[in-house]
C-alpha cells in the first residue's frame, strides 16, 4: 500500500512538473463536425466584424422589419416603451446626471449590434430573422441614430467599417484591489468622524420597495399613498411625497426628447412651440402647462409616442398639486 | 398580513412573549398561541396523533409556516419578468449556503427547460480537437466540488443614487453561495488541446438570449468549473440546468447558464453584454470595461428592515461578507454610523470566494443607532464608504456598488435603510 501511494505521488509530481501538455486525456465525447459547428457558430466579433455572414439589408427594408417586429417594445423612433431599452438618441448625455445609454450614444462597435439582434432578438422569438433582415434592422437602427445615411446598405464589409460615436469611450483595465479608483488605505477604528453622524439619504419618502407578502410581489412601481407616519421618536427629515428627481426623470424620458434646445427625437430640429423642458428651472416654470397637457387633457406626448404611463401622469399631477417644487 | 413590517413586528412580539415594542398590542398570532392549548402545561396537539408517513413528501418542501421565505422581484425594475431578477431572501438565511430554491435568479431571456439527453456542449475555435459532449460524456471526467459565492454585478445598483430599498433582500439579494460540482474547465481545455495562440474564450448559453461573455484564458485555466450540480443535487432550471459555467469571484453574468458552447480565440468578442451592459460609466463620460471581479462587500442581515429588534438588551448582530479576490480577512462593525468600530468574529471555515458569516454581540439600550459593517479581504482591499464611492464614480454607474451599508435602528426597534455622511 505504501509503495503504491509513493508511486502515485511520483507520477503526479511528474505530471505537474511537465505542465498540462502531458496531463492525461480521456477520449470522451464526439468530434465536432464542420457541419455541426457551422450551425452553432453564430458569434460575430464586435471589434473586427469577423463572423459576419453573407447577405445585405437597406435602411428602408429595415424600417419595415422594425415596425413589424421591434417597434412595439422599442418604440417607433427607438425611444423605448415602458422599461424596454431605448435604442436611439442620448448622444452627449454620458456626462449628464441622467445619462441615456443607447446604440448611438454608448455602443462602441457596430458588428456587436448584428451579433446581438441575430442571437437574441426579437425578444419573444429570437433567431427567427434571416441574415438579410438582421442587416436591414441594424441599418435602420444605425440610421435612427444618425450614424449611417438613409440610403445606407449594410453587409459584412460596410457594417465592419461603421465607426460608432462612442468607439473610444471605453477603458479596459484588469481591475484588482489596487487599481479600482475608490481604494482607501486605512480602516479607522476609533473616533473616525469629525462631527455627528448625519443621514444624507433616507428612503422613507420613496415607497418603491415591494411588499414582502407570502404570495410574492404585490403592487407595481409607485403607489402614491400618504407617507406612513414615522415613529414619533425617530428623527426623520420632512420630505414631500413626490420628489423633483422623480418628475425630472419622467420629463426627460417622455417629453424632453422633443422639448429641448437640441431635441434627440429624429425629425425635430427645435423644441415644439418653443417649450423646452431640459433644465429643472424650465420644468418648474412650465408646471402649469405640463398639468394641462400631460395630466388633464393628456394631449401630450403627441400620440403618446414616448409611452407616458398613467402612473407617471398621476405623479406629475401630485407634484403640481404639491406646489411643483 | 398585507403590511409586512407590522406582521414581522407582531411575530417578534409573539416570540418574546410580551416584550412589546412601540405600543403594539398582542398580535392575533400571539393570542392564538395562548388559546391554542399547545403551550405548557398543556400537551401540544401534535403529540396526541400520528404524523404523516415517510412517503408523504418524496421530494420535501419547507413547512407551511415558512411560506414567507421566498425569492422576490422588483416589478418596476425591468420591462418583463423574463429579462429580470428575483432576489435571495438573505434576511431569512443562516450560515453561508443558499438553499437551491432560494438562489437569486437573473435571466435575460427567461428560464429554458433543457432536456439533458438532448443537450450538448461544443468546444471549438483555436483547439486541436473540436469536440461535442453529452451530459453522460461530461460526467465521466474527474470531478471537483467547491463552495463559491455568485453575485450579479448589479447587486446594490438600485441604491447608487441614495437609499431606495427598504430590505436586505432587495438591497443585497443578488448573491448566493453554493457547493458546485462538475469538471474543471482546465481538464476540458487539456482534453481538446487549446492552442497556445488562444488568449480568450467565448462562453455561450442555450437560452433565448444565447448569453455570451468573453473570458480571458488565464481565468479559464485557473479555477473555472463546468458544473452540473448545486448543493449536492442537479442544478435547478433557473440556475442553468443541465450545465453551467461557474467563474469564481467574477460578475455572475460570466458564469453562463445552460452552457452550450465554448469557443477559443485570440481577441475578446466585444459582445453586447460586455460593451453596452456590464460596463461602468464614470462621471467623466468614459466607461470601464472588463471589470470582472466582485470586490469585497459585507452587509448586516440581522437586524435589518425585515427583521426588526424584538426588545432591549442582548442582540446578536450577524451578517455576510465576501470578496471576489480571495478570503475575507476581517469584518468590523459600527453601531454609531462609522465613528467607532469593533472586529466581529468570523465563522470557520473561511473559504476563498465564498460567503463568510460574521457575528458580534450587542447590548441595545433602546436608543437610535446606525449599524454598519466593513470587510477587509486578504489582499488588503477595504470596503469603501458610499461617499468615497460617489467621489470616484459619480452616480451614473449601475454595477459593482459595494459600499458600506447603513441600517438605522429606531427607538421602537424598527430598522430603516439610510445613508450617512
């Protein structure tokens, strides 16, 4: 017994010293045939475009496919319905307080769009578009973002040559404990604060946490009920039940794509009626009009192209009723 | 039952047998217990009749009294439940192992139910021998079992701009910790003869999202598992059945579920999930890419908003700490919002890239308190404060929020999520 263990140890040491090249192989499995590989080998390299298939598609063809298969979630103009991803616009917002990360504003490489649409879209029926249809939809989405012209034709060569606006926006660095930017070097143990502890953020006003009942979730995004009465003894800052940040988010998403100094919605070169809702001051000044148009008559957004929800209209109404602060 | 916090408080009051907080009267449950005839000196009813037979539950379930211990999602977070996340109920768990049915789920195209007989793993690209493996083939290789945490890069992301989630399930529940069994990826790399020219590996899932991530060869050859078992039994469908990658310590998204393909190449693929998603937009408009490792994080799971304090006096404060870079070295706890700290005890064994349970005794005097935990890992990395994180990151980031978290304990024993200076 002792002898066999030492033999094994010697064999193991030999294998380790020689590295993996001489490690044992087992011979299980079947060789992957070229035909089998061809059927599954769908990846496209985003940087080089390697793997892009034969085929082609135009912006006009893409618009047709997009309107039939994509627009119900992503919006006619790529503005995104509800919480579905926004595909267009947002350029110049990456340093804004609320960035809008879209194909046009954020994606660094165009072939990645082909890879993703082919493998994962349309969301309820992936891998049902032909390669020509994928090229066409990609052409249309790039055109929505003003990256390719309306007469563009996308194929393996032209798509790989598209330079995305945010191509140089990414830094790749292997991040470890000493390369991440928020490192601090000491773990203070005693008297670590110069003054008293102050609460800088308190969620009591938000009411966004789902109730944890046995049946799982109830309710939806935000129920605008009165803030629960806090414990009389606990110090809680007085806060309005609707914050301006909530209002600003809705306006940015549903209104300011057109109502801005520089509209991101295709087809708009200036703010309609001169109404701009792109700064807190402008939003607050237009509160009355927002109430008339988006809460009472609901004439805005036109055709509800940006899919403002009833909950959002209710929130805007509550904000205005509370003094629009 | 509808008001969750009230329910928990009532339960707490019932357990402590009358040490009622904040003027809450005896709950229905507490009164029912008194009138049940099951408390001393009466003999409980379940001792006076036969229980069920051993065949009643061929695959057991939690008892009905534990029906609140479930995964939950946040409906407003995502457009659909198929591309969404449900959270681990950390507030109800002890130790470090997450039961399979409670492991958080992040799907991008729903949970497929894959027939293991019809499932294949293809390995190709820069390899000498492109191969296709059935599940039977894979299970013939030498196996390994390891305990690792798995954390979504977005865990905590809802709190980037401020305290938003009133509950540890939602603030920290995109993490689980399991014992995984499978074959080491390095074994399969050797088996197929990966070329020295290969620098990257693409992993692809068999779900409707055909999830893909690029993984550098050094990590692939190091500690990655191709796993089919989770805590001793086969994977759950929602956690990747019948086969998944386990990439220890890295963004959970790289641990591709329903694994169907591994392709070796010279460059990263720059997929949607490593460019437009799972990248960190900084305040200056530039984004960091390939930020794989989940850096050290800790959180107190008791008390927490879901588990308020039952009364003054002794309270064991307990929580979880972990690091994607290695072992947890130390956890400190503060009861005054970070002014003073004391080291907690760590439950052995402390394993690399695994959840670690910490505990510290506390005498609560009934006054307002701000509880925090801070982990230091074996590389010396110290969990940052939220103020430090925002200074470096701004508030446009989504992923990798691992800041020190604060629970405010109110004088009535309830607990709120807040941020402090």
